[in-house]
C-alpha cells in the first residue's frame, strides 16, 4: 500500500482538535412546530446551555474525517510494478483470436512498459519480426497503432534464440496457439489473457450437416456460447448453443439444416466475439447440390449407381429413385444412367426441368440405344445412331481408343488428363448434328457432348456408367467431372470457369476483428500451395474461402501449467494498482450524510440513515436503467394518447383555429351521441413541435394567404400519414383544390402526398358508418380527393391517409358549448349540416377502424350471389 | 390542505354521520333533540294541543273546535295550541396562531374545532333549530339547506370573543384552544349568562401538547412562525410546561357557574362524535 500524496496524511494530526471542536459545538437544535407556544413563551429559558454532542455522532464524524483525509491522500493497493532500466523485449500475440481481448492486451503491454526506461524491442507473433530498439514512449505508441491480424501466429520467423537470450522478456500471450516448444519463454514474464479466447476450427461438410469445432484457450469453468450460421445477406440462418464443461477445451457445433438453407450459409461465427478466429468462411466447396440419380441400383460393381454415388457423395446430396420421384424433389442435377424410353409424364417433367435451368446428365448403355428415336430429342445433345461402336474387341480391328482431348472452352476445360482412359465401346451421334464436344477420343469421336437447352444443359456421356464400356467410371476424371457438373448445377451456367493455373483474385479479405471488407487492389492472388491472407477468393462457381486455421496443427490454449519453469506470470490485475481514493471519498460522503440524518432525527432513525446510505450507493451499483427509457411524451401528447381525440393543425389565425376547435368538438359530440366512438375534446397541434402520432385524425384547414408550413412540419405530417393517421385537408374558400390558388399548391408541391383521385363511389369513406353519396360539408362545391385505389393497395391496410376537399367541414360541424351551431348551415339547411356530420363520422370511423367496412363495397355482388333479394325462398331453393 | 367550505362541510357531515346511531342509543337525548321544538308552556302557534277555552268575541270562527263544542251545551270551545319556539345556537370558533397547529397525520385544531361546530349545527338544523354565528351580521338561519353558507362563514375570521354582545336567550358554543388568558372566558360566560343565554366551551387541543415528547436541543416555533423559543434541552421544561397547562385548564373550568353551562376538552386524536353527543344531551336537558 502506498500513497500518491502522503503529505495530506498530516491532516490526521488534526483529529484531536476536531474531537475537541465537535464536543464543544453541539449540533443544530431540532426545529419543532408546536401548538402550545402560549405556555412555552411564558417559560423561562433558564436551561438553554448546550448538551453534549451525542457520542454516536461524534464517532461518525471522526470516521468521516479520517476517510476523507485517507481518500485525499490517494492510497494505492497492490504490487508496485517492477521497475527496470535494462533493455526489454516485448513479445505480443496479435494473431487471429487476439481481437477478442485486444484492448486488455494493449493495456497489459503498456503497463509492462510503463515501469521500464531502457530500450524496448517489440516482436509481433503474427509475423515474427522484431523492431529495432525503441524508447518506451515510442514502443507504447507503436503498440497503440497495432491491430490484430487475421492470421495464425507465424513462428517461422521467430528468432527464438534471441528471445531466450533477451535480458528481460515480456510475453503478452494470446489464447490458442500451436503446440510449440515454449522453451524460449524460460525466465520470461508472461501476461495471460484475463479470460478464455475462443476460436472456430475447420468446418467439415458432411452429408447432412455442417460441423465445426469451437475451441477455447482455457478449460476452466462452464461456458455457454452461441454459434450462428450467417447467410449472404447477414441474417443468422441458424443459431446453435454450445456448452463447454470444466475440463473441456473443444466442442463440436453441428448445424443440421435443409440443403437449400445450408447452401446459403456463407460464414459461421461465434456470437458476441469479434475476432478473425471466431469467424469461419464457407466457400463454394461447402455448398452441396441436390442430385437425383435414376439408375438400377448401387449395390454392386456392376451397377452404374455404385460409381455415381461414390463420385458425388463428397460434394452433393443424393437421392435415388424413379424419374417422377426425383422431379418432385427439385434437384439441381438429374443423372439418368442408361435410360432410353420415357413415360410421357416423365419426359414432360424432364424437359421442363432442363428448360428451367437444370442439368441433365445421361450415360449411354443398351437401353439408350434401344430407346425410341425422336427427331430433335430435347433430352439428348444430338440424335444417337442406332448401334454402338465397338473398339478393341475380338472381332474388331481397332485398338481401344484413348481419351485425348478436353475442350478448353467447356466448363471442364481446366481438367488435366493425367491417366490413360481406354474406351472400348461407345455410342455415336448422327453425323451433321453439332453438339458441343467437351471430351473427345484420340480419333476425334466425342465422348462427352452437351447442348444448352432452355436455361439448362443436357450432357451425354457416350459410354456407360459401369466400367464395361470404358475405364472412364473408374478414372479420376469421372469424379472430377461429376463434381464440376454438380457445382455447375448450383450456379449460373454462364459463369466463366477459371483455368487450371488461374490465380484467383481476392474479393473480400478478413480483418483481425472478423469483419469482411473488399480486398484492396494489389492483394495477393490465390494459387495452389501459396499461403494467402484469409478471405474469399475467386467468384461464384469456384469461390474459395481461405481461413486462418486449416485444421492442422492442433491448437491448445496457453495455460500457466504449460509455461516452462522459470517463467513468471504477471496478471492484468497485478500489473496495475487499485486506487482506493474514490472508495474512501464515497465512504466519507456516506458517513457525512448519515451524520446529517442522525443530527436531524436525534439518532432515532438509524434504519433511515442506513436506507440513505443505500440510496447514495445505489447509483454506483444499479445499472443505468433510465438510459433505456424512451423519452417521455410531452404532456399534451400524453393526454391525447390516453384518450382517442381528434387534432387540428393550428394555422396561427385565431379565428380559423377557433372554428376548427369548435368543429371538431361538434363532431366529437355527435360521434359520441351516435356511435361507439367517444372521443375526448379535440386538441390543436403545431406540426413543427407536437407529437402527431397520437391522433387518429388531423384536420387541417388551409385558407388563402396563410403562413406556409415549414418543410419539417410537412415531413412530420408525412410520417403521421405513413404511420396510419388520416389527414383531412380542407380548403374552404378554394374551389378546386390541387389547381387552385393560395397555399395548397405550394404545400402539395413540397409534400410527398400519395397520388390522389376523386372520391369514388366504392370508397370506404362512403359506407364506413353511414351510406353516403358524397362527403358533404357546408359547401358541396368542388371535388373531394382521396388517395388512389392503387396507392391504397400498396399500403398495408388499404386505409386512406389523405382527404382533400373544399367542403368547409369545420364550419358545418362547429357547435358552441351548449350544442348550438355556430355557423348557418348554408344552402340546403339543417339537412346539409346533418350530412356534414355523417361525412365527418364516416371519416372518423375510417381513421379509427380502418378498412373494417371495406368489404361493403362488394355488398351488391354479395347480394347477387345470394340470389334475388326480393325472393325470400331463393336462399333455400338450392338447399337439400 | 387549505380548508374550503366544501371540505369542511364534508368533514362535518362525516362527523355528524355517526350521530344518528348515537342518538338512537341515547334515546332520551335523541327524543328531545329531534323533537326540535321547545315548549314555552303558553298558548301559541304550533301543532301541539295546549288547552280548550271558551270562545271569546274576536276569535276567528275557524279556531272553534266544533266537535268538542258539540258535546257541551251552549258552549263554544276554542282549541289552543302550545307556543313553541326553536332554540337559537350561536357558534364561535377561533383562536390565535396556536390554533392552526396540526400534529402528524392529524387535522389542525382549527379544522377540528370548525368540524365540531358545524356538525353540531347540522344536527340542530336537522331538527329545526336556528343556528347563527356569534357576532355575525347575518341573522341565525334554519333548515339543512343553509349548511353550506354556514360552513363558508365559519371558515372566515370570526368576531372577537371579548367585544361582541351575546344575543339574548341563545345557546352559545365557543370552540377554541383558549390559549388566551382564562379571564376572557370567564368574562364571556358572564356576559352570556347576563343575557339569559347558555354558554358552552369546547377546548380543542392536540395530543402532542399534552404529552410534550420533546427532548434535546429544540427550537419551538408556532405554526405561523411568529413566536419562537429555543431550549437547550426540551426535556427539562416538560414539567414546568405541563404544570402551566394544567393550571390554565383548571382556570378555564372555573368559568362554569350554572348547571347547564359547560367547559369540555377535546383532543384531535379522538373522534368528535362522543363530544357531539354530550353537547346535544346537554342542550336538551334544560329543555
């Protein structure tokens, strides 16, 4: 324990003086309001000398004072950092899993360097290079700039001898590392990460699942993590929970997903861990195609299915069965092993399949030859000649032919023929037909032909899928060929196929924090056998994922037990000292407030003092819950939100506003009388400031020469409409809204209003409560415009959000406090006013109930369907 | 809470609500009170039969009791009813700064005093008596409908106790904590007595004033803050205080000279109902 400013401790000498003072100065007398002052005022004050300060208060004050002085003196608890002035070598793990505790590592490195004054050599384990000697300040700045790397620690360049001979070696260790000889750490000071680091191993793609190991660097404690499979759009397609019990450092996470979803997975990641190690990228090789095989079984070496299934199993999901069953499963590729004749339904299905982009692969055989010959058969690249060509048999002159050429422009153009494949027997296509020849024999006769058909591809292998006709089914080319076709079925056929020696350009690179970003120009190209930065290379068909960790060598966490003898642990906790000052100052504050309480209550309310202490403390303990609260609604909006009420937009013209208010009040009263809708009194709102979303209906009178609303007000009105509100714009003095003079033109030109159309006869506004012919107001002139039918269909609920008319509704609705109309009803008399109320109630109903009555538009056709409405027996006539 | 006429009325009504049951329990008191009329033992206007007398010239013929007259020969009897007159109750409820004191969770003394006064007024008004304010400009009123007006006037500053002349023959209810020289009360009682009235005084106090639970250095303040007094140790003045108060109470009791006069004490932590009952009883006793 040490003090940052020990001189303050001299204040403790003042304690006796404080004791004397406190005894001498009594606490402030309590104040009591009393009703018997008549008697008290006559009493003499003979005994008003001080009583002694209660001992409890004395103790509390002394303690508070002591805590205050100690707190100000800045006490530090913990080991003092080891100081040295010799050269220091700092080895820092900044590899793939380092990002998870990156700032802790930087802090540990800084703390270790703080105490030293000598030259510093920094060594990064990601590349093993050492810096020249730096001053501690330079070193700290360098560490500040470092970023974690997405690659595994590379120990090849590590100069172990230099490390071992370093005068002082500080090792800021990462989590998982290869099982290395750690001898060079003898005598080093090692800072281990505060908690386990996590990383994902190598994903393995099996027939029905994606499996990936989750590794952690320590085996202590039970850990529960979630691993997500992320799709191309960043959505988590599936999330699995993995639990590591004490003693386990690895567990396998298995995602069992339907193939269609599994093929969308582009990466797996540990949730909540940001590091390159916690991300596993999946390339095209992890995607599997659904392949349907129609063959005569796969049980023995004499059946084609046997070879097909074994060739495709690593790459594709296989289903076998009759053609009709295969088509139902919607595979990407269908393989027909020697099928000659189709049922009409199968043929139609297959043709549709190919035209829709499927890949149809056919193997020759006796049945193919015996099959029906259709001119221009869409299921064959070219018509097949009846009778096969036999080579190298007992009765032939020819030697068996070798497979010789692969067309470089074909999707399999990058394949290399490394073996001799003999063909003893094959089918031939009619001369003159010109299919694409992918593979040909030495004499030029095609072995594999293909033809684009619709969006799909028909491929014919001119030999059988059993090795009787040729060696092809037992060659390496066979598996390669099938797998490439399966990959082709999963992607667009128009993708260019990279050649054999093509270097793949990097498209996205992973950074140390596990985020993918576009690869900068000039990034390393991927080539076989070359180590490149983790990321995605190449494009769709051959998209290649390079991950930091390729599954070997095995990784283990660096634990204290694995350190060689002589290595010393420096924990993050020991590296820094704890400053007790703030705690002591808080204690002093608590004691002083307790003292205030004691003084006020004369010591009778100790529990209350304790409660106060808790209250004082609680902000330190409790999470800041208030930060999650939404901002409170203003009081006007709160009132509006608690009741249904209409709003009108204040125009600033007092007379207009008063009329709007009276109008909506009248409408509210009438709605209450007539309907189940019982709105509270209306409120005026300022669209610039007030919360609009709490009103179902806003009435907005626009008069000529009115102050135009601001853009922000219009923006908020748009949001109001978007949020389901109904805006009624009334232009009482302008006959033709939209074309007229005054403010509306200006407003509509700036207002993102939905497209408008004249009120149609089947608008829900005309029958939401009353059946009306028009939405009449005090005037019937002009046209009422509402959102168009088409725009309504786009909206989620089909409820109009905007009504524009020049009907002077508010004047018709306006009632005074006693319920008498404020304005004359206009031409048409009280009947007109009644219709205006009905129009208003209809609008209010639409605003509140939405399209509830919209199906009334179809009432006539419903009645028609029921039959003649005048004939009551009509409904029963058809009955049993 | 600032008392409003409505709140006082509500409170008094609540206090008076318990009364009917109490009245029923104490039948004697109830009968007298609910009769509401106080016979003057003279012929007068009421419904109560007093006597028959011979018809004298000048009597209106409508007062002749024809049925009784028919039993007698050549005599005409006139039916006379007894003269009944309602009592008048004058209320006074006021006090100095001390009167505004309210202990924790209790009403202030003033509010309780006003409650008592109005509750009594309600009970009397219900039985047809007349109630007015001591020294008020308005004449006494009758009928339950005048309760709100009464409550309103009660809440306002009352006439000074020492100056006003009492109305002749009225009951006078004085409610206060009487934190004033006891001689004032003696003086008022004497003046009421002279005017053939019946004085009653209710001394309202807060229980804290009786217990005086204070200790340690304390600064006492009146409810208005006008008077302050500071003691080094309040515990030490308790005895002297209680002695003074006791003496004051004794002197207050000495204001009573005649049997129907009354000085009683009420504490704000008690229910006002028993007090009201005893007051009603006392008022009916002397008929």
